């Protein structure tokens, strides 16, 4: 008779409770459970105590329980960086609250890390060669059941000599090695898919010629915006099993911790993906906090009810604060690079089009209103000035009846409606956003990446008055959320901060910034990457600064230039030659536990996932693999 391991008889919720008990044993805040950490400089982002020398961490869930200057009072363990690092030459060391990415895609980052990277490639030959090399190293890819995935191509780089670069075709993916392979490649903005001939054979024949909110280009090889759905319908990973959700999340979280990220506002997940991540958090093996905007199985529809297909039962925040879900992601238009951003006037370089609304104005109003009336937060992807105009008008109508009282001066304080990207906005709509207190969610590196073609697409006047605003939004008091939109851009927030405070592309060498009148201060950039994301998820009482009662999340940074120092938030630091990109992430802490240690990584020690995944000899991730295998749970 076969013996069934006892762990397999326990429901996952019970197992999660046991693991949580092990990682966070019940305790009151006492001398035995309190640990005080001291560093040379701590920048708290707390206006009442902006600088500190030490802070204490304790209690279940590990929060800050004290913020101190030079004197450490009371008992408990004390860890002093100065003593620990004595004799080492790290340069100056500082601590800031943990960094958040205000708009990104966690599972897509995990998928991109597994796929072939095509960012910056300047020819189809280079793309083809990279795919071939990737396939040689991973011979199981490219089958009907396991497609080869790639990310980051840009037709303006593939065909730089053309005034209006054409889209690539499936013929460009043809070679003896690739001829029968299933290949799907995301454009750099994620709004177009370039596929191989093998994938095209799975699609309707003939292909439709009229797709509302989408189009097929590249002689039937490139599918943009709503046209992407027909490709996803035949994609074998359209619905991820829980094992793949966890594997991709694990890969992404590990990379995020390396660059100081403790939390992400994920801009669009399906219900089953959220459930997988909640399960992962319950098992105690997550190292990045998530605020998730849900998507319905059919995009731009309502699924806010109860039951199997509804998302009501996954709303709220987990007790440990690792997963929060409060609202929905709606898509108004496409992206500028692929002429999909919906504009009030035609494109300067393609006057036959004004872009693509993915949903007509009436349907946009209806779906936002339905979600709003059901009590959900609504975050709407709006890049072009037409899309932003329509979104702002719907928000205005809904907020016109929203009561607010002092000290709150914003009609949007209770509902916290967001505009994702908020890239090109007519001046009159900018004023409405300011007066209503709508939350703009902006990616600083989009401005610097798009600077090479923005004026070509929009013309000088539209760029000057409508596009890529930052300082003008911060200075009027809006809670501007900053992020990267990874994997569209780098997931490293140092690049985003650099772009925000210089308006220079962090990946190139530039003498001057692009539209420097929109430069923001380092303090404002830190608010955008730390404090304002907390407000945007109703967590200003939980995170966003180092102060008593907040989650114990922080980042230790080093800077090698001892003459300049690492206090990069101080006025004049950037002007004196300080470069945020050169800050080194030494440690990242989430909930009072160290999730990244640069020195340990250099020594080849196991990662946080390897250590968290083994609870008193029990290999949690191995258990997931053995029990649920490839079918998911």
C-alpha cells in the first residue's frame, strides 16, 4: 500500500498558515523581538523626521516601531552598519524607504527573462540571429505546445533609413533553422505581435480586414492592439497554470529585489493569475508587494460580480500586505510608437490616421461607469490626447457628485481614479486633471525613449504643449505615480529616477535633457517612486516612508564617490555631477526580512527564494512542482 506524504493531505490554506507561522511567529513587541538597525544616513521621506540614524523593527508582520537619531534606547538586538562594514570601502552608505514601480507587468517580466531580448536591435538579420542562438540553446522551444517568445523589437530601428518604417513580416523570420517554428515577438511597447508563418497557419484564413480597435500589418504578420487577441486565442500559454505563474513571478521578484524594488503596481492580471500570487504570498515565498489591477477575460468588459468568473472575491489586501487588489485596468487606446495612440488630430508623419481607440467613447463611458458604481478603483490606459480627453470627461462626470471635506481638497480623494501613462494631454484636460485630483501614472523613461521620434509623430507644437508633462503635474500638488512599464522599459528604478531628474535617456550619452522645463527634483522623484504609489493604493498609512507603524521595507544604497557622497536627495547633488545610475543597491528588505544582499550574491550564497522555499527541511517549491506539475492548480 502506497504511503501518501502527510503534507499532501493538508489543504494549501493550512500549509500556508504553517509556513506563515514559521516565518512570522506570533509575538508581542518586546525586547526579545525588537531589532534596531543603524546606518550612517537614513532619509525617511517623513516630513516630521526627515533624517535618522537608526530605526527599530518588530512585531508580527514586522513594522517600524521606532525611528531614532544618535541614541539607541531600550533593549533588543542592535545591528550597526558602521560596525559591520568597518574597514570596507563601499563609499558612503545611505538608506531610503523601499522603492515601488507604479506601473509594470510582473509576469511579463518573468516571461521576458525566459525569452529572447530584442531591445535596440538595428536589423532583421540581428533579430533572426538572436532567435536562432536562443533556439540552439533551448531546443525544446518553437513547438506548437511551447512557442519561442521574444520582446523589444522596434520597426523604426529595424528600418532606420525609411521615413515611415514599415512593419516586419513572417518572411523576416524565415531561415532553415526557423522555418517551421512557432514564434511570437512583442513590439517594444507591447502593443503589436510579430509572428512566424507557423503561427499564421493557426489563424483564420483569410484574416479579417476590419478589426475594431486593431489592425493587421506587415503583410499579415504583425497584429496590433485588439488584433492581438486572435493570436492570443491560439497561444498555448494564454491561461497560465499556477506553477508557471509562480515560476515567472519568482524570476521577476528576484531581479526586482536586486534593484531595490519592494513593491509593484501591476497593470493588468487575470483572476487566476491573482489567485496564484495570493497563494504564493500565503506560502511566505513572495519578496515583492503587489497592488494589482485586474483584467476581465474579455478586455474592457465588466466582471466585478461574485462567482467563478467574477473578481469580487479576490478584492482587498492580504493581512501581511503582500497582495492588494482594489480595481480594474481599462484600455482606451494603443501606443505612440506603432501609431496606435488615439489623437485629437492626425499624426504628423502619417496624416491618414489619428490612431486607434480600442473601445468607442460610449462603451468607454459605460464600462468605466459600471466599475465605478460597483465601488472599484478604475485605472485607464490613455496615451493619446483623444484617449485622455475621453477618459477625463468620464471621470469628471463621475466625480461631479463625489463629496469631499477638508482637509481633503480633491474630489478624487475617496475613489483615486488613475490615468495610466497620461502621455499626451491637451492643455484644457491637463487643467481638469489638476482640479479633479486625478492620479497620473507616468513612466519617466517613456519620455526619454520616445524623444527620438515624438516630434516626428506629433509635431513640435503638440509636443511643447501637450506631451510628456511631469514637473507641471507635480508642482500643482497631484499625487503623481512614477513607474517603468517593465518589461517595456528597464525594471531598474535608478534609470527612471535619472530620466526624471535629467530628462536624459539613461541608456545613452546625452549633453542636454529633452524639454528640461519638465525636470523634477530628486525628492519629487522619490515621492513618485515611494510615497505616491502608497496613496494610489490606499496604503499611505502602511508604507511610503520610514515611520512608526509602517511596513518595514527599506533599501541600503552605496555610492563610490566619497567626495560627492551618497545623499543624492540633497539639492545640487545632480548638478555637481552625481549620477543616480551609479548608486549601488547593497541590500533590500521587505517586511523586516532581507530579500537581497549584494555581498552574499557575490559570495554565491543561495537566494531569498531558495531559503524561503525551504521551511525546516521542506522544499516548498519542489512540493509545488511534484503535486501540481505542469497542469497548474
